[in-house]
C-alpha cells in the first residue's frame, strides 16, 4: 500500500519546496542575466519564495501540514493562473515572444504551477480516500 501520494517520486511537500526553489532561481536568473530594469521580472521569485517557505513549513510542522499545504495549493493556483497570461497575445493575434524572457517566465509559471497544483490536488484526494485507514483496512464514513 502506498504511504502517500507522490509524483516524479516526490510527495507534495517536496514538490512545493522544489518548485519554489526553482522559481526563485529562475526569477533571479532571468532578471539579472537579462538585465531587466523591471520589478515584474521577479514575479517568479515573488511566487516561488512563499511556495518554498510554506512547503518547508509543511515538512517542519507535520501537525500543521494540512494548513500549510492548503496555503501551498493556493499559491500554486495563483502561479498557474498568472502564467496563463502567456496566451493573451496569441488570442490578440500577436507574437507572445516579442519579449522572450517574459514569455519564458510565463511558460515556467504555467508549467511549474500546473505540476505543483496537480501534486497538491492529488495529495488531497489521496489523503481523503485513505482517511481513517488502519491496518485492518479502510473504515466506513
């Protein structure tokens, strides 16, 4: 029997920590290497930092894991939705890569936020299905 939900061999907390770390590094790298003068180039960092923090808190405080992971799920939802802005120029008949670094950052937000959100939802569903399960088998609600 599987002890917890995992994707790519990572549970939801580790996925949040990894996604948060990646977004922080990505946002800082794109901003510095791209020579951006705009604060908006740090948006992946602004979303990744709380994701990293709350993912860590879920691991550090297992008794409050549910609270921290619901906050993580909200942040991953915002990350995913923010990245959908990549598609706006496409629907307006424009080239989304007119600013390639911004376009890549939006794609990263969609991809990383989507995978992390899928991990959170999968973890919540798994926990709900296995709630109250003992060594004797599942209990009825």
